[in-house]
C-alpha cells in the first residue's frame, strides 16, 4: 500500500474520530472500534489526541519486539500477527535474576492502551550480587501474568487508558527479556531474523519520536480548529471586529504555523538521515543520535508553544467543555510531561557532545 493510499484512508477516518473524541475522553479509554482503524499517527492525533497517542505508543512496540529473541516473537505473533503490546519503561518495579530468567514484582505506571493489549513490555533494573545496578532490561509478559489497575483519571489525554500494571512474583524466562546494553549498541538478538535497516535504528531515536509525533499532531489539530473558528468569530470586546481581520491574530497564526512546520521538518530530516546510515549498514553516528534527541525535545516544545499561542488567541468561548481547542491544549500539555520530553536532559547531552565532553549514560540516545 502506498503512502498516499494510507494517508487517504486515514483522512477518511478523521471525521469519525473527531466525533468520538469527547466519548474517548469521558470514557477514559480509546473505543475499540477506533483502535482497529489506526494506521498513521500524526493525522489521527490531529483529530483526537488520545487516539493518536495510543496509536503511536502501541505502534512502536512491534518494532521493539522484533529486537527480542525469535522465540519471544513467535510466542506473541505465532497465532496472531496483529497482537498488541502496551508498555511501562520506568523501572518502578523490581526484577531479580533467577535460574533461567528473572522474577518480577511490583507496580508500573502509565501503560497507555493497556486495555487493548494482551502483552506488556516492562522496564526494570537488574542488580548484581552486591546489590548494585548492573543492567536495565525490558521484560515481556502475557496478560495472564499481570493485573491492570484502573487509576487513569486525568485532565489531559484522558482517553489513553494509561493505567498501572501490577505484577506479583512472576517468572519471566530469559528469552523474554532484552538488555538495554544490546539496544544501545543496536545489536540485538532479533536482528538475525529481522535484518531490514529499520531494525538497526537506535531505540532512543525511534521511541522518542513516537512521543513527539502525536503531540505535533495534536498541535496541528488545534491549529486547524483555531483557524476555522477564527474565520467566523466576531470579537465583542472590540466592537464587533472580525477576528480574522485582526493583524495581531494573524501574526499568532503565522507564528504557530512556522513552529509546527519547523518541528515536523526537523523530525523528517533526521529520520531520513538515520535510515540512510541504516541502509548502508553503517553505525549510527553519535552526533546524529544527539541531534535526533535535541530536535525531538525541541519539536515537543515548539508544538506546545504553538498550542499555547493559539489557545491564548481563541477567546473565552474556547474554554467551554467539549470545544476542540481546549481539549487539544490539555492533551498536548499532558503529553509534554512524559519523561522523554525533559528538555534540559536532552539539550545538555547535545551540548556536551558539541564541546567534546564525555556523554553521560542515557538509555534514550
């Protein structure tokens, strides 16, 4: 299927997704019929932020599973290639090395889309014999091994169903875990079965873009909704002036459009360069990996700036419950607080690289 065909089919879904957006927020979970229809993230997020977020996060997990040993891939996809996985990477639970694998116990938060998944990917630190951190690993568990605790009731991204995953003394065999040491080196066991260039991209580059992409989509949805609203709006406080004729409003719209274009173009450029190196079988240069993180976190910041500018320009009626602009504003800001969007951490790494200083360990590069 060509890219144009995919985009066309996603575009056909947008009206229905917009209609379900309030339903999605009120129910605090993406409707199952929407999940089945997800194909491209940015356009989807421009119609419904929660649906776009879940599409992106669930969409990156098949790529990660392809890095696991083939046995794990077969267990998940053997009977259903469309099996979905959710995730929670913050190492809040505990993993203990035991014979043949690891034993997991604890609670992991913010597992977006977990209600629509039958497997989960959980991050945990593994200690050495002296109790010191020795490895960070991702563990793959089937639904029978965990419980979903419905705690997600928030002001933004309400429909993502980003609930807690609770695990109690579960054994995870060795083949269902993946070391971040291998992931950082882009040298994982699953690459023998999946040699395509896509699977030689850095995890930090791909995963971080899966967070920023829907946020840019939300900002684009806010932009489209704002412009449509402003075309018809009459400003009572300015003696009936049409908002579209206000030069200050025009400047804000232009600035928001420029921010969104810049954010998206930087992501596209970087992904193209990443794929060039991967296709050539080359190691991804560290300066490029650092630039990818820089532009990813700046892309999120530019999207948030655009949404803020548009929201400030929308007037009091935009505050009404159910209006798209306030929902996009809340959703985008909710996405902004994801750990991958920590600007100081990402930009400090880039600055250290530019000055030739040692790059501190960070699993997201």
